[in-house]
DNA sequence: ACTGAAACCGGTTTGAC
DNA sequence: GTCAAACCGGTTTCAGT
């Protein structure tokens, strides 16, 4: 699974455009890339089938939705065993405040990206959903001043990835 | 700026549906929500104008694009002054390996989410783009075992956010 | 906020290379 | 096998109400 797909310049151009605005029409895509609309359609369908394209998502502004404060919580779960981390992950990832959850190497096992209404809401969240859990050994909270989503995700420039050992 | 917008149940229903699949047609939206398609169009246009909806984005699988390893880099930038952090942010956020960048409170000033081809690529990135920079005082690298995007981002349930400014 | 009509688009078919 | 052109049914969009 997860084999890297061979992508030609047309595929890359299409992906770049769709990452800016996933509702770009096939006609616009075609005009921009310099191929026929049906070709764009074929390419996108292939990219969907091959799993490169996971889906189309709406990006919302948390602040405009009344969640003006975001934070990252580093969490130690001890003991770090499947019986404990399964329910923990399931609970945390379904909290309305959670935006993303990472399972990491290093001393802190999880990083949780949350969006809350303010510091009072954040305090409540930390106390009621994290430190109150028996398996949570430590929580470290860092506020997010500012965040940037980075440029389009593209394959590495050369074929350096596969030197098959 | 970033005032919280008054959203009625129709808006919320539409947002929830579009977060699952931002290409849902206005017709489907209308059928699901129980209003006319043109009403959905009006609502979405308003949400776009008011800034709640930032855009429509394609979600890609980094692994299928040859970037099978992801990591979080915690970075200290010293001295932490505008003249230093401006160029640093600009450089890091435009790296093809960068997926997201956070400016944080706490001892580590920045967190960078990167996607690379493998450990060799990660080592190169850390050495060439981070520790080689004069203003970077410390870099801590943690690998991502697994990550989850969390449920739809919605406004907090009650009117606790706005107690009139 | 709904209706309806016209412009537009997605996706299939067909045909050329 | 891949791309381009034609085509149809569905979608978006904009009047008017």
C-alpha cells in the first residue's frame, strides 16, 4: 500500500491548481494546463482512484465560528499500552474542540490541536477531558499566536525517494 | 475583525455537510436541509463573504506523493525579534516539505509540520534548513506515527462566547 | 425564501492519433 | 492507450415574486 504514483507534469499542474481551489472547473483546469477538459476529468478520476486525492474539504475560520483561541496540548499517556490509548484517542478525536491529533515519538505521546472560545474554555477542556483521565500522566499547553498553512503538497522533485534497499 | 457571525440552524447544517464533502451539490444540500437550492447558494455565498468559509481545498495523501514520513519540528529562534523571525517564517513556510507552521507560546517558539521522503530527507532538511540558520538555537524532531483530522469545526453550543463587548 | 428559466458544467461517448 | 471534440443530463445562477 501507499506506493508512490508516477505523476506527469499535467497531473502536478492539476493538483497544484486544485489545492488552491478544489472547485476549479475542469474547463478552467483544461484552459490553464493546456489540455482538453475530458483529459482533466480522466486525470482527476485516476488520482482519486489511486488514492492521491483523499477528498474535498471546506476550510473554515475558527475565529469566525466563535473559537478565537487555539492551542497545542502535549500529552503523556501512561502506561502507553493499546488498552489505554485506544479509548483515549477515540475520546479526544471526537471532542468538538479537537482539530487534529498526532501520535508521536518522543517523551510526549500525543499532540492535540484544539480551538476554543477562550482561556476559560481551554482550562475547562484541560481539566475535564485530559488531566481528569487516569491514563493521562502529563499535559503541557501552548497557545498558538499565529499559524500558516504551507504551499501545495507536491512529490519530491527527483527520483531520490526509491533507492530500494 | 474576526467577529463571531450569527449562524442559524440552516447555516450550521450546510457547514456540517460541506465539511464532509465540499463538492456536495446545492440540490443535495437543499434536500438534506429542507430549503430551496437557491437558498443554499445564498447562504454559502454569505458565509464566504463573511469569512467563515475560507475556501475549498483538496486533501492529498502525502504517502502517495512519495512523502511517506511526517514529523514535527520544535524550533527555538533566538533572539526572538521581528527582524529574525520574519525571514525565518517566510523561508520555512515556503519549503516544499512544510505542511503547517505554528508560532507558539512556551520555550519552543515554532512548531513545523513536515512531510519528507524518509529519514535521510528529514536529516537533510533539519541540517540544511534549520540548524544551519544562525537564528535557530535548537531543533527537536519528533516523528508522527499516526494522525487524525478531527470532526467538523462548529461554533460552541451555547452563547457563552459573546457577553457583549 | 421560493420559482423557474437560461447559462454553465460534469461525465460519457465517440472518434482521431 | 491517450487525448480531443461532441453531446446530454444535471447543476448553478439570476431574474422576478
